[in-house]
C-alpha cells in the first residue's frame, strides 16, 4: 500500500471514528432538539440542497466572504508595504491594525450594522479580520528579507522592480501564504457570524439563525456542515494555487 493510500485510509478511519462519537452522543442524549443524529442531519442537508434557493444562498454567501477576503488581503499587503517604507507610518498604523485584531468581532458587527446596509456587513467584517493577519505576516516577511540577498542585488545593480521580483516577493510569499490560509478561515467565521446577526437576504447565516429560531437543530447542523465543506474546498484551492515548496529531502 502506497503512502497516499495509507493517508486516505487513515482519514477515512478518523472520519468514521468521529461519526461514531457523534452517533453515540445522539443516542445517549436521545433528544433530536439537542443533538440530532448524523442520519437526521444528512436528510435535512439533502432537503436543503434540493431546495430551489440553495445555490443562490450559497453563491451569495460565498461572494460576500470571498470579496471580504480579497479586499482584506489587498489592504493588508498595501499597509505592510507602506509601513516598511516609512518608519513614521509604521508607528502610526501598526498599533491600530493590531488593536483591530484584538477587538471582539461581535462588537465590530454591531457597530458596522449602524453604519452600512446589512447586505455589505459580512464583506466589511471579513475584510476587517483578514487585513491584520495578512498585514502582520507580510510585514514580518519584508523585515526578515535576507540582507545578503539585498546586498547581492545592489552589487549587480538591480533596479527597484527587479529587486522586488527576485528578492522581496520570494522572501515574502511564504509569509503571505501562511497568513492567507489563516485569514481564509477567519473570513468564513466572521462572514457567517455577520450574516447571523445582520440577516441579509440569501445568506447561509440567515438560514442558521432561522433554524435556531424555529428550533430546527438538524437544519442548523446541516447549514454548519455546508460552511465546513466549502471552507475545506477553498482551503484546498488555496493549496493548489499557492503550494508549499518541499525541501530537497522531503521531495525524495
């Protein structure tokens, strides 16, 4: 059995184990209102997927979250570059960005709901949580760029764009990738949490809220499963577009 097949079997066994734990907990409680069984959640998930609004709801939530993620990555990179160019700007912006990452997301959601239309709240909140993570990682990557490489670039009279392409970008890219992967998970959590509170039209979070409101626990589990599945899918897509470079000994 190859290593790849072994990993697949291990993952399947882990999945079966947690399904077993879930089933045992459901049987022990014996209350669908508290812990529905996996079979019940699967039935409700099938009903949700077969509903006429499912694709519109999911695609709209995806668009909101991904828009916030992209905006957050853009502003995080721009702010990190600006701070690396100016120490004064770094002193001004760094505390503000770090404070934004420390404030509870619920506080931001409630405040933003007073400022902008509810439809755009998940986009804004997702971007707000992504920006500090990307900013911190890119800023660290720029600061830890190998000075010897910069000396070599200067010795060979590299221009600004050439130095950026062959020195800074390769140095910063691993930091950006790590930050982007972490930020993607935060964007999902923040975006869906924003939808639960703001209740925009065509939203996964709105479906979760109404499931709770009408005590449809199985529907709540099903919507949560939808979020988890799409989170894994987009994480895999990120790995495809920004793969980790293996070390020589790992590539053998």
